[in-house]
C-alpha cells in the first residue's frame, strides 16, 4: 500500500503507542531533562522510521531504537546548555504518603543521576534500568566490558554518596522498567 | 564478594526503577502525542528535502517570509506594528549578528555553566546559510538543511571523531520543535540557529502588549526601543516564569538589537526554589550582506561518533 505523507506504517504506529513512553522515561534518565528527552526520542523515532522498511522489526524494535537513542549525537551546544536548565520538581500531591515519598525519592535519584559524568549515567541506566548485559552496554557505548564494570561501580558509589541515607525508603524490589 | 556485588546490583536496580517509574507522565508527549510530533518532523523533513532537491530553498524561504509578513500589521498598535515589521524583515534578509548568552543561577544544587558565551557570525535566513564562531572555540556552518560543527582538537578527541575536526547533523535535528512559541523561544538560544523570527512573531501575535520605551541610538543609527513581556507562556509546563524582550528598531525599520531574558523557575512556583535566568543579547548589522558558506570537505567530517554520547 502506498504510504501517505503523514501516515505511518501500522506496526510503527503500534510500536510508538506501546513503547514510546518507556523510551521517553529512559531518555529522561539519560539526559536529566524531560524536554531534552522528548526531543531526543522524537528525533530517534524519526530515524527509526526512515530505516523501518530495511530492518527486521518483527523481533525487537526496542533494541534498534535504544541504539539510535544512544548513538544520536545531539547538537553539542544545545546539549551542553539544556541539561543545566531547571525542570519541574516533584509533584506534591500523590495518591498517598507512600506514593508521594516514592515520587520524591525518584526525583532525588534523577537529580543525582543528572550530576554524574555522562558515561557513568549511561552505564547505570542501560545496565540497571534497561537491564542489558554488560557486553551489550559495552557494545552500545563503544567501550570494554571492564570499563562498564568500572563505570557502574563508580557511578553507583557516587549516586549513593549523593543520595545519602535513604534507608527509610522502601520500594518493591521486584518492580522495574523491563521492556516487554 | 559475590554477596557484595549482588547487593550492589539490587540497590542499583531499586534506585533506577524508582527513578524510571516516577518520571512525571505527560500524556501530551507520549502515545499519540509522540506520534503526532514525529509525524510533524517527518512531514517537515519531506517538504524541506523536496524543495532543496528542486533548487527551491530560496523560494521556500521567500514563501515563509511572505507568510511572516502577513501577520497583521495594519490596524495594530504602532509599537506592535513596528516590532512585527522589523522582525519579519529580518526573517527575509541576511545580516551579521553578535550574540552574548549569559546565565544567572540561584537554583540550589544546579551547577553553574560556562557563561557568558559569545557568538559572532552571519545569518541569511532566506537562503538558509550561516556561519557562527563561538568563544569556546567551536564553529558552526549552516548550509541548506545541514549543520556542520567544527570541534576544537580536545573535544574532537573526547567525542571520538577519529581525527576529523567536523561533524555533520541535519539542521532540523538541532532545532527544538515545540507547539508553543513560548517554549520555542525559551529553548532556542540553545539551537544552531538561535534567532527565530517565527517564534517571536507567534509570541507577539498571542497578545503580547508592546510598549514604546523611547528613543535609542547606536553606531550610525537612531531608532526606538520597544519592550514586551509574556508571563507563564503556554506550553512550558510551569518551568518558564516569563520571557521579556527588548527590541531596538532603527529609523529604516531594521531590527538593531534584541535582548531576551528568560526566567526559569525551578519548582514551577515563583520564589520557592530559586531561579535560572538566561539572557541572550543580539545585535544586528550589515543587513543585506552577501556571503557564501562552503561545507567542509567530506574527508574532514566524522559521521559516526556514537561512541561519545552527548547527553
């Protein structure tokens, strides 16, 4: 079927609807800025769509998009400045005390992540949020598996130091953002 | 040792999961909203490519300028009309620009950034050409729909360009794209083409009240200073408290300076958690200047620098 100028492949549309929010969240952690994340994911999806007919998307479009997001070189200028701009703080009114506390901790972790060197941040997000094996993180970032281990260790140590004492905070350890 | 490693992994997963799951959800940016945004970019890129391939870049810019000029000036208050005309005119001709970007930050925990940043160069919005030199050693060329950035050697090494000084990126990918003029203006200073007449005109058209501040003069010109402020512009999610523009227009109707101050409020609540203020001071000169921009040699352009993530 001929593709209209503003129509997308049905499978691409379904993919964006089902997985777009996941990648927006991941990009928010990577960039430290929701606006930059929105822009990054939009640009990456456009690149993915341009390659859509040439790639096998019956398997895992997530992997393609993740790679594009990681490899998308943002304009240095914009990236340098935008990552420093303020963003809305934690929502005050959550469903209850637990939810409010959880949101507060989430915001603290995002702020602490944003202060990490970008390689450490990328390793933590890809390794522990996207749950990718060390070898795949190393491939995505163009470094060795040993470097991934080092970045993960140092990044987590810096995160811990930055966050201080969060022992009173309890979360469900089985929950997570795994794709699917 | 294994236990320590397992504990560390568990802790990392727990923290990252919480950060991930509590990212504020905005229905406008996910799902169908995300699809609409990608569609807009797709359609815009198709239009640009078609025009450029037909040698119609200049025609496209001319059309855009005509649309801009159609913003109603007749019947508008004199101050609004003068500013609208001057901005529309700048959208349709070339000029030299001098830009100083400064940042003042009172947000707790937010790091200071290199400030001020000086940018000098030429822009021709009609032909979509530009050359910008930055005080930190970076250089940007705009040729049609492509933006080329020359990196100082140290940065080129960090970003893994394989010894090549230039990078290439489609201009559309370096420009923010927001529905609201306020959001567009708030972020535009970060783009490779920081002067955005369309967004300024849209903001004016949204009902900004333009005040005549009296006479002003500069080297070789006299004119009038105007000012307008938009508080809490739409589409900025409460992050932008205000955008104030001071515009100098000379007696020939040319824009001579544009000072934009954007106040970001960290908490979305003025006065509660500090502010971050960005000021962009443009000066314009040499209207109608003719210049050419040549893309760097292909052999000097690094196309795959994915190793370095520029987040």
